[in-house]
């Protein structure tokens, strides 16, 4: 069974860049995160695979023992509900991985045209070209002006004619069906003090 701390770390940083992971954690934790990342990616790509297939795959790929392989399987399954609900991060990671792989293959073939397309797709998807342009100094942010109004037409809602009259009619109609509430004045309790307060021992009673 995966430890809660390990699960939380993986939920938070499973797809964080390796360089950033090295700044946050020790080498052992980083290596485990990278291994679980690969295992999770394989699991998502092979959703129908049996547990034993997963075990054989990760043991062969990472050279780990049976116990560790089952622990990793437990961890991956624990991550599925959380990461599936935030699958955008997973697909962003997969897209970047595929684009970088395409770039490397094109580079090996000296295919500069494909390299340029892959680099352009990577920059556009990660909004690298917009990062500086969108940065606005805090002091230049203008406060949005708002004006209070009771006019529903500003929301595109058609106003009700004679609204106050209709409100008064509804209050009169439903108020007649409501049980009357009687206001009463506050009264001091008439109970004797000794009936509800514990008796205080007098001096000498215990002697």
C-alpha cells in the first residue's frame, strides 16, 4: 500500500519538470517520481492490461523487485481518480513529450522543416511567446468601475410591471396562511436557586 505522503507528493508533482523536481526533493525521491510517471503513462496507454502484465513490464523496465512493483501498482491506482479529474495536466505532459520526441527524430534526420514545426508547436502550446507580452505591472492595473443599480435590464432581464404592488399582494396572500406568532415579554425564572445550583458546603459540614 502506498504511503499517504508519497501519494500526496505524486499528486502534486508527478508531471513537474525534472529540473524543478531536483530543486524540491532529494535524488531518491526524484528518481521515484520519474519512475512512477513512466508507469502511470504506460498504465494510461494500456488501460485493459492485467496487473501481472503491469508488474512484468515495470520489473523489466526498471529492474525492481516484485514487492516494489506491486507497491508502484498500488500507487498508480491511488493516483488515477485525482489525476483523471485533472487530466489536462496529463495530456499537456504527453503533448510536450511527443513534440520533443518528434523534434529529436527530425534532428537526427537533419529535417529542419519538421524541427521548425515541432519547435513552433511547442512554443505555441506552452505560450512561450506570450509570457512577456501578458505581464502587466501591478501599478498599471485599472480597477473596473462598477455602479450599483436595481434595473434588471442591464442583465437582459425584462422588468416586471408594478413590481412593488405584486410583492404587496403576495405578502398579503401568503401572510394570511401563516400561523400567527405571538410576541411575549422576557421573564425572570421563578425557580429557587437551590433547585438548579449545586449546594455549597458550609464551613464545618465536613468536620
